[in-house]
């Protein structure tokens, strides 16, 4: 929660009131942003983007990059899709790739 408030304060920036600059209080941030959990909001946005990427054309550069395999020496690097797939797994969604192809079904999951 502390980290989330810090991020929100960075995004908002200081507020000028009566000729003086000040940071917004927790209560002001709560009323301004109805979502109290920014981490959950970020995960939902990533899952929305995942659905968009899955529905993209196979030859598109974004899809190639997201689904590409990284090769080299040493430990395999984690890809963006690995982290997002972990979020989907934690939600308990089975056969998420076929569900993501249907925009309405994917939106209902999120």
C-alpha cells in the first residue's frame, strides 16, 4: 500500500494551494482514484493487452516479439509473456489462449 501511494504521488505530482506546493494526502488520493489497489489494476491492464496480442495477426511484429524464443548461453531469460501467464494461472483460467480469442469471453474473465 505504501508503494502504491508513492507511485500515485509521483504520477499526480505536487499540488499548488494558496501559493504553496504540497503533496496530496492519502484521503485525497483515495477520492481521486477509486481503485485502491494499483497493483491489481496493472495486472488487469496487462491481461487486457495479452488478449489483444493473442488476437493479433500472426505476422505482426508485436506478436513475433511476445511469442519469440530467446536463445543464448546461461539461464533462459524471463519474457513478458511468462509473467502474464503466471498471473493467468493464479486466476485459475484454463485454456486461456482459446478464451482470449473471443473478446467478450476474455472481458468477462477480467
